[in-house]
C-alpha cells in the first residue's frame, strides 16, 4: 500500500516509493538523505500542518508538512 508521508501513523515505516516534486525539492530531500528506495520511519507530526519528524538511517530529520505531502511511501506490511 502506498501512502503520503503525512498519512503514515507514528512509528509506521516503509520505503520511499516516489517523490512528486520538481528538481529543487528532489535535490533538497536528497541532501537530507531522503530518496527513492530509502527506508524511513515516521516518528511524529504536529497537528494542523506542523513539521513531520522521521528517522532515516540513524538520523532524525524534521521536514515541513508541504514537503511530506509530496513524499509517497510503500508501507511495510504489518505482521
């Protein structure tokens, strides 16, 4: 199942499936380590369009709500 990063629940994880944005957004996210094929876990998000905190590799990164809406994740299957 594919969801936007905003729609993931806290501690839900998956692999970056697609980034729907222009070259500037893709380059910015790439600099943060967020690229297609990388495994990420959503840690938390704020209510009403606040920042979204994720764990990628061993780093924690906070990105804006608008950026998170353009990152689509193939969610790990729950056992």
